[in-house]
C-alpha cells in the first residue's frame, strides 16, 4: 500500500498531482538536502544566482496571470 495524498485544485476539482507521505526520517533527509543546497546556492556569485532564477522564470512567465508577467 502506498502512502500518498492527492493535491486537488478546489476551483476545478482536477487532481494536480499525488504526493508521497514520508516518515520523520524522510523529512530529516529532505531538510538535510535543503541545507546542503542552500550552502551551494549562497556560494554562487549574484550573477550566477540571477541566471539560475531567470532559467526557471523564463518558461513560467508566459503562463503567469496579469501583473506577474
């Protein structure tokens, strides 16, 4: 049996995705990986961070509503 929960858009009732539920060890692992990623991120030059953010934002921007574009 899989321990997962479905995320549902309340406006459309469309299932957006299924998310695995984890135990304490899984949360601890995710927190440790996030801390490691943060240390890598903070060592980047501001221009490198900006480039990374643009790489994520560019494909998302056309789909953003109104002023978010």
